[in-house]
C-alpha cells in the first residue's frame, strides 16, 4: 500500500474544491449542506488517497462520493421546508421572468428523486457523457438514459409552457461562487 501524501491531497483540494462544491450545491440545494457534503466526500477521498494515483482518479472518486452520499442523505432525512434568516429583496421588473423561470426550474430540480437529479446534474451541468455518468452513479448507461429521460419529463411537466419543446433552460441553474 502506498503512503498518504498530505501535500498532494491539499493541492488536489485547493485546485478542485470550488468545482466539486458547485456540484454538491446543485445536488442538495443549500450552501451549508453542500459544504458538509463536500467535506464528507473529501474525507472519504483522503481515506482512499493511497489507491488514487492521479488527480483524474481522485476527482472521479470524489464526484462519486458526493453523488452517492447525497442520495443516501435524501433517503435518510426529511427534506421539507427550511428556515432562513434572509428575506429576499425585491427584484427589478425586467428580470422577473428570468427569475421566475429560474425559481420554477430550481424547485422542479429539487423535487426530483435523488438519482434523477444526480443524473441530470452530472449529464447537463457537469457535461459528463452517459458512460461517465453511469460510472459515477455506479449503474448501467441504460439506467442513466432512463433516469435522465424521466427527470427531464418531470421538469417539463413542472415548468409547463415555460419549457421549450425539446430544451429546458438548464443554463439558468448556473451557480456563482
């Protein structure tokens, strides 16, 4: 067994944690939970670090840990309304339509079952291929296709006439740092 290299792990975390946090945020929908999710996934990655010889394997392992951990969390916890200390500000009229669509899309994405949400985030936000998404989710490519298809159908149903015939405005889910 190879030894752990804390410096290499720290370098990996510094280089990839922002992108990994965005993925975690899209999966759980809350910054604090995303930070917790990323921390748990990075802990698992550090434990497995001796087996992960290159950064590509480390990132793939961490993404899989994020995805499977988020799915497990949703199975175990009740994900109802969450309190907030911040009251949203009023928005300008020219942005209302985009914001309304973004909010509807966000609600629809958060309402999807965890595996469908994970498949859609990995395929369209992370831009992974079906094969790579299947690898991260630990399933067959056909399962990814069916999860994405069912998820997109539910998103279209939720958005109604706001959704294009073939394209959902997934770009509206861009996450800023």
